[in-house]
C-alpha cells in the first residue's frame, strides 16, 4: 500500500527540482518521513524551507509592558539590597509578577 496517493507528473517534476536544489542529499530516514508528511498535509508548499529559529512566544509589546513597570523603580523599592537592575534580578522580579516558576 503506497504511503501517499499518486502524484501528477507536473508535481513530481517540481518536487524533483526542489530536491535537487537542496544541500546535502544524505537525509536521515526520519527526515524523509517528515517531508512525506509535510507533502501529504500541505502539498508542494510543505516542502519549502522554513525560516531558521523559533518564533516569538509573546508579542513584543507585552514583554515591554513587563519590563517598564520594574524599571520605573529601583530594586531597593522592592526590598532588594542592590541599587541597580541586573538581568538576573529583573528576571526574578518578572517571574514574581507573572507567577511563573
């Protein structure tokens, strides 16, 4: 039983061109299976390369809101002995505000 349905000749040619343009033809089996799944779900568009890296979890404005509040004050206002903010202390304070552990 075939994994995917028969593919029209024009799409097969387009797939072959896409494959020949990719670097490193020695793909692992899991990579090939992943690409078959992408093609089955999204067609030829699923074979296009994605942009590198991970997408943002929070919108930029939301993060800025969390950063602006503590910066209006000194760490001493919150009971810390430091006079200036460090990234570690800022992370601790933001985690307290959000309730994230």
